[in-house]
C-alpha cells in the first residue's frame, strides 16, 4: 500500500502506511533488511511533506537496529538513506560526518556505485555549507566519474561536480568529461546535466555556448514536465544574453522564465526575473530601441512582490528598491524617483548614499537646486569614508560643480513661494525681532543660548522647547504656504497638510543646522509625522 501511494505521489498516505508497516514488522521481529525499503519510503515522504526531521529519526532508528543485529550491508544502505535525509534536512555537519563514515566502508569494499552516491551527497553538503573545504572530495568525485559502472549514477555525480566547480573557481575543468558523458545520458538525468554544464560555461565566460546548452536543457525539461528546471534554464539563458548585449532575446526568455516561476510558486525567482526584464528594457536592443515604460512597470511589480516576501528575504527587497530607483531615474520619472529614493532611505539607512544621490538627480531635474546640493554634499561626505559608496563620489562632485555657486541657505524661491521670505514669510524680509527665539534682520532665526552652544541639555530643552516648536511651525508654514504658523497643529500629521517627502528632508536639514549635536535622521519628519512626535524624539535623544 505504501508503494502504491508513493506512485500516486500521495506523500501523506505513503508516510502513514509506511510507518504502520514498520511498526508491524518490528512487532513480528522482521530483519532490518526488510525494513530498509519501508524506511526509505517513509523518509522520502517526510521530506516531501517538509518534515525531514521525522525522516531523520526513522533512519537513525533503522541504523541502530542494523548495528544491534550486526547486519553490515543493510547497515550501509540504512546509513546511505540517513545521509540523504540529513542533506534534505540541511543538517550539514551531521551529513558530512555520516558521509565520510560510509565512504570509508565503500572504499574498503571497492564499491564504486555506493561511493559515487555518497560523494554526490557529500558534495551537496559541502557546497551548501563550507565550499572551501570540499576540494579533495571534488577531485575524488571527478576522478571517479569515468569508473562508475552505472551511467545514470555517473551523470548525477558529474552534475554535482559541475555545480560545485563554481565556488571552487574551477568552472571549466569538468566540462570535457561532461561533453563525453552527456551523449550517453538518459533523458531524465541529461536535462540537469546540461543545466549544470550551462552554469559552468556561464561562470567560465563561454556565454554563446552557455546559451546553446541551457536552451537544450530547457527543451528537455519541458518534455519531461519539469517546470522548475525549465524555468532555471531559461533564466540562465536570459542572464547570458544580457551579458552578450542581446537585450531583446533576454527580455523574451526572462519573461518566459518569470511565468514558469510564478506557476510553480517560486516567488523569489519571479522577482529576480522581473528585475532582469526591467534592466534589459532600459538597454537598447538589436534594433536600437528601449522600453522604459515596460521597465518601470516590471520594477514596480518586482518591488511590490518583494515586500510581500520581506520576512523571508530582506536582501531581495533592497535589490528590488535599488533597481526601481535606477529604472525610474533612467526613465526620467523624477517625482516617482524622488519618492522611491526616500522610501529606500527610510527602510534601509545603509543605502543612504545611493538613495540621496538619485534623490538629488530628481530634485535637480525638478528645479530644486538647493535641495539637490544639500543631498549631494551629504553623498560626498558618505562616499569619502565608505568604500562601498566610493563609485558615487566622482559623479556627485561633477553634479555639484554643475549646480554652481548656490547659497547653503535658501533666501527666496519665487516659483514655490512667490514674494515670500523663506524664513519669516514676509513679502520683503525686514524682520527685526530681537527677543530670544526671534529673527535677525536678514531673515535668519536667532537661536537661543542652548542652540548657540550647539547642544541641548534637559534643563535647556525645557526652556527652549516652546521656541523649537515655534520654529518648526514657522518653517512648515512657509514650506506649505499656509496663512499663519498657528495653522500648523502639533497633533496633525504634516503630510495631511501637504508636506512632501522632499520638503520633509528640507525641513529636517533646516532643523539640523540649529540642533547641531543631536544627529537627526534624514527621514525625521517621515518617521515622526507630527510636530509633537518630533519634539518627543529630540527630547528622547537628549536624555
């Protein structure tokens, strides 16, 4: 019954029936040899049900039974099944220990077939845990491939050898053997072998040959009904075609791969293919055409899907947001580029230089030269001390030079605030308030004593909290073009009054100049949307 359920791909029924049969055999005192097949069925079913730990327990129980009965050969087969299940359970160290124990026995008995199976599983364990330690295992596997008496087992071992060659930086060494063996390989193992060959050729820089081999792998996988392998092969073809500059073909194959990944539920690869399509759409294809609208649509959809996978793969979310910013910048959709840059900065502060650089480009195109200069100065500061951001330094400095000599503080923006002073809102700046917290005659706020010293203490904060609140209200009033500062409520989110992400950063920059020794994040007014929340944040930083 268990075997019949396994043929029907009913993993739950297979596991239940196999365990019942095992219990019955143990009650009857059956030999370990008779229990191995059922244990293998049960362990494989547990792996399919994403519960490999249960399979490991079953195999460990069988191995102990074989040792008690001193059944050497059945014990090896039981240990081999345990090794398979440990690899499926990603228990790499236990898998490597068990694998080397079985390997010693196989080499003593000169059992090449068993040795090949063990080496394949060992290579997988090393490749996924500690690739630097697998060189001797990899070399022995490559030597053994021509000696394995069974073609399908030799092909499976060679496939793993090819996959392990990339982390060892030896992508082309196993290819001559693969070229000879692939002609003899049965179809069910030939498609994975061709895929592994294509990956090795890609790593080795043989891109044209990689495309040909990977396309053959995709065709065979489709004939076998293996949608996952077919999608991976098409993705490999698309990546190789991008490197070759064949962007039209790359877009087509990446879209085909994306559809297949979506059908099998591999959403992470779906996102990666959308990002690849977006990048290919921005490049001129063989006919000299670009597809910026398609690029934006694919990048936006990729970012949306990646957010849904945030808990599983935050790196993918960062990659999707970075690509979205680049695509919007290339497509010259500056408003959207600005918003995407601020979102990237708010969620991932480690990308501050990249986000501010593209926000500066957007602000420059939108006519906000002062804000663009503020961003670029910060980018230059970050890039000068951060190696990862160093590539932005030269371009940021070129943009700063192109902006020319712009005052570090805005005096008047006639387009945004016609006829009004940016600091006091008057038609002509003639402010002469000399009381503490008022304005100087040049329209600049005269800071209180604590701010003049560049820091705030708790006592000083209590004295100047009212002044700070008034200052934020004044700046927000001018930026939002409201009738008076009193219209800026302490409790109402500034975004509801019309504060954009760009104006929020400008507001933070103005405040930072006065509260010097408290580091205010660029997203201060986005993370703390009301004036009361901002005051609470500053108070918390002081304490």
